[in-house]
């Protein structure tokens, strides 16, 4: 009898212990989320200009059958290079500075400088929903190379980072197989002149030390990114011809202790209303298409509120781990908790149906 009594008490304690299990949110590694606080605008994907651009030049045929995001971008870049020839001294240029006008003139045999390649690439990549921004750069060496170069950075969802994409020369830089941003290229050049970096050309990512087109070395190309200026307004294609010019530069020790020399004199934007500086590097390299969340758990209910950095956001989508189907959800939703473990995935989709990096929420009961 005594043993039966002890067994009943033990079972009762275990039952009480099981009933006191509670759900709680577990921190997991997710793509970094940095809110955009510097850049004032993005392209408006509802503009009919984008679809017209795609249809007029039959751009869908450029990457037909290719599903990998990075490869699609490299194929589009290569197409731009194949259409536009280089002419750095053709001023005045036809096309009035608009992507479509530049392409039409290029198809008639006219050549263009780097800024035109940048403008065209900006329009085409944004047309497909790839967040792309224009920037300028230069070596800024007093008594040495001091020219200026127009290029783009493109956000890679699969890599969860920006990468520098040069349409004029159809190349970019990688370190350990990872495409580098403009600031990362600058880091590597200032550290050891890019000794650990590979310059890759074309959609096949062919490693080269010298670009035979102009006879310039990898080191010389990387030196170009000693100084970098990003366009604060990122609506170059849809705002044309009323595109507003304002530049932002990263204010670090190098910036404070040196001067950007361009054509033998200080950069024209110094001490003007057209230049602002930013000391927070993360603010320059903010993270498009990424998510953050606030999670409140009450009993067997989880209230999840999503925040996003997605230009041209169409919707959020959700699926539970192990489920292949993504379903649209609102930015705030209530999830009923029934299992010991809930692993929920979210992502943002833009108006071009491009998916951002996946974001995981893990809730367990213990």
C-alpha cells in the first residue's frame, strides 16, 4: 500500500511538471538586418518603363532557362557589355543619358563611357527586381591616377550581401568564392593591394590578372575603389530626366586623413550641398530584402510582427520547416502552437517576384 501511495505521488509530480512546460522563442542565426537610414529613394517597379525595357530588347532571352540569381545577373551584365562598345571620348554622346536612348544608340554603333554602362545596368537589373544602385569611384592619387569610374552595386539575395558589378568591363571581384562589395574591394586594396582577391570576367567567371581590353591589372582596377561615392537617390531610371544628384561617402580614418583628387584637383562635391558623409559603415551597406521580427508568446499563441527592408514589397510569405509550400501572410500574424517544436520560415517577395533571404523563427516547448 505504501509503495502504491508513493507511485501515485510520483506520477502526480511528473504530470504537474509536464503541464508546466511553456513555449518560448529561441534565438537562431538569421541574415543580418540593417535598416536603410541613408538612401532616400528606390526604383518604382510599378513604372511601365521597366516592362517596356524588357520587352523592347527581349531581355528574357538573355538568361532563358537559368534559375540561379547570380548567374542571371552575370548573363544580363554580359549582354550589356556585348551591346555597348567603349568610347571614353565621345562627348557629346547620343541617347540623352537615358538607358533606352543609350541602348538604341549603341545598337547603331555608338560607344559610351562608364557612366552610361552604369545607367543601363541600373535600369536592366532593377527591371528584374534585383536591387541595384549607382556609384562612382576613383583612385584619387595626387600626381598619379586620379580618374573617375561609374559602376553599380547589386544586392545578392543568395549571398545576403552587396557585390560590385562593372558592366563596362564585364567583371567583378571575389575572395574565397564570395563576390565583394565596393567597400570590401577597398578594404582589400588598402590592406595588401588585393593579394587575396580574384578578378573574374564574364558570366563564366574567368579569373584574370590583366584585362586585355585596356591592359590594366587587377591591382590597378582595385585601386579605383580607394574612393567611393554612392548616389543617395536610387531612382535613376524611373525619375529620369529629373533625377536628383546627391552623394554619400563613408567617413573613416582614410577619408579624414586624405583628399580625393579628381582631374588634378579636389573632388568637386567637397564643401557643397551635394555631398554628405556617413560614419556608420553598416548604414552604407544596409540589407535590402531582409527581415526582422518581434515575437510575443502567450500560452499556445505566438504573435509575430515582421519588419522588412524590401523596396517594392509585394508580400510576406511563410512556411513551416518540412513544408514545401509558401503561403502569403500579413506583416502581423498569430500562430497557434501545438507541437513541441515549431520552426517557421519567412521571406519577403517584391513586385518582380524576387524572394529575399529566408528568415527563421524557432519556438520550442520545454
